[in-house]
C-alpha cells in the first residue's frame, strides 16, 4: 500500500513506515553480511608459510611480510625483510593454488643500503613461489609491495 493511500484509508501510517524501515534494515544486514574484509596472512607465523633461505621480517616499525586475497582474482603482498642471501633466492611459498597467478608476475622491490636504495625484482611464479632477484651484498633490508592479478 502506498503511504498516501494508507493515510487516506485511515490505516496506520506509522505501522507502514515501521515495515518499510524493517525492509531497509534487512537489506542493510544482507549487504553487510556479504562484505568480507580479507585478513592478512603473516609469513613466518603459526599456520602460515615459513620464510626460506634465511629471510626474516625486518621488524622495527616496518610492516611484516604478509599476503591476502583481495578477491578471487587479486593478491596483495606487502612487507619488509632482511637477512636473505645475495643474488637470487626464494622468500616463501604461497599456501595453495587459490593464491597462484595464471602467469609469472614481476614487480620492483626496493633494496635499502647504507648509502641509498637499489631496485631488485620480486617475482611471484605460477607455482606460488615468491622470489627476489638481484639482492646486493650491501642490503640492510628489502621492501616488497605487489598487487598481483591472478587471472591475467
């Protein structure tokens, strides 16, 4: 029943408005229930992938290395690490194929040194392995940030 008709017919307009509010509340609850905020999976913690080849979180006030699925087709990797080997090495292995890209993906990684910054390569492979390439001996830590489209 339309509001004006309900009012004219002498029906309880207040009751009609209450029902309308309930409909909006139900829609709001359904919408909120469908929103899932992805959580970060911190590498090296219980139940999560372990670091490989001596890599550890840099610590201090920087972000620990973590990853998450933003959606079924988008993966984020963030963090700061140290103590890995020079050259090329695997950092960690993503846990299962839902995190694996359809094709290898490569991103710049910032290698912090006492005298400045260099660029290395962060690679996320189709098999879910996460690698760093081109790490110099003078590196104090490495910043990694990647947004990987899994379906490309």
